[in-house]
C-alpha cells in the first residue's frame, strides 16, 4: 500500500488498498489505524480534501470501526538512528549556547580579595 505523507491535525500519512477496501492512517507519535470497508469514492474525497483532519474526523473515524495497525515509530526511530550515525547526531553542542558566561569567568576585582 502506498502511503501519502500529509501534515493535517494529527495525521501524518494516509493510504488505501482498493482491492481490500482498506484505509490506513498514520498519526503523530507513530500510531497507525486501519479501516475496512472504505469505498474508493470516500478514499478519493479524503485524499483530495484540503482539510484532511476534519474530513477524517467527520467521515471516517466516526463511521468505521478501527483496527490497530503496525506502529510506524520503530521505522522512524531506525531512520533517525541511521541519520544520527551518518551525521554525528545526538545531544546539541554547547557551542550554539546563547547564554553569556563571560561574567562567571571574570576574575574578582582586587578590592574584593580578602586582606
């Protein structure tokens, strides 16, 4: 099933298998839901909708029973790890820090030294 990446509300990808009349939606956070019995016409209207999140909530989520699909977070995590390994990702460096540490490192004035 080919998935179409989108960013609408909590939707991150949508796809449809016409032979099985199966709609798959992937949500932010990696959850995936599958809806069976979805017509090709409903899929076309959903995929072409300019307000996919609202269309989903009104015409799919409330009208069809959902079955949990395989999560997508694992593959996203694997992709992130591969990119981190390639580009040296990880914790942000302190070089980009916007705090001014010059005052903390400045020596105390002579008159403040103990006598």
